[in-house]
C-alpha cells in the first residue's frame, strides 16, 4: 500500500475519510506509527467518531415493522427521509440514482421501514464486501415525524439481517460520538461500542 501525505484534492475527501475511519479501527488503531507520521506531516485530529459492531454468526431478530426494498420508484421517499433525518436540503431524488449507479452498489441494498399508513419512516443502505467479510450500514436515517417509535432500531435490524443473507460475517457503522441518539439506536439493535477514532484533517 502507498500512502500519500500531501494535500488531498477536494473531490472525494468525505468518502475517503469515511473509509479511513473504518480502516483506522481495523488496521490503524491508536498507537500505530502511521498516526505519528500524519502528525509530522501537518495532519491534525478532528471530531471523535464511535465505531460500532455486531457479529452476524447468529440469526438477527425480526424488526417488528414492515420492511420493503427501496428502488427507483421510491427514490424521492428515500431522499425525503434522509433530508429530514439529517436536517439538510440534500440529498434530492437523484441521490439514490447516482448511488445505485456506482461500482460498489452491485452488492448493496436500500431498505425502508413503513408505518401503518404506508409512509416510509426510516431508511438504510447496506453494503456487502462479500461472504465472510464485514458489511456496512450507511446511511441510516429516521424521519423526524417518526422518531422515538423504534423505527431506527427496526431498520438497523433489517439491514443487519440483509447483510447476513449475503454472507457477511458482521456489520459495522461509524457515527459521530456527539450523535448520542444514533449511538443509542445502534446499541438497541445489538451493536457493541468500540473505542473512539478521530478523523484526520490537513492543518498545515
């Protein structure tokens, strides 16, 4: 592996940092020489993130709500839930189409949890790396109108079950440590909290 410590291009930095958070825990834990090298090259640390993990050896309990796959017909619903969940004007309905057209979506799925009126209450995207390897749930969001009713736990369980069906050995996610509600939701879905990691940011 070749690691460049120069100034990164703007495009793709967010995606790269998301990968680095996962990699930091698995292959570059605190105390590794890499972190000293990054510091020497002017890389500082940013906000803390909490990695969470659930083993998928045993079957995943049922979500207790209606779960459906999200496809192009539900692209707008998918975007609406995420905008509400993260209090942002993005993404739009094109977000799902762009994501599903990407090279890694072949082994991914989007799922929605529905309320009794048939409205999408929560969504998740699950990413499989193949049989015997860890999978990822990201993004996961609950519409603000449905918070506090267990939909976050339900859609996370559904995502974990979907990954187990693909042969994933475990499921992982990483969320800002300040996202107390998100951490609680993942823990309620059977995830274990792992030691915090921090983003690396260019400061010099």
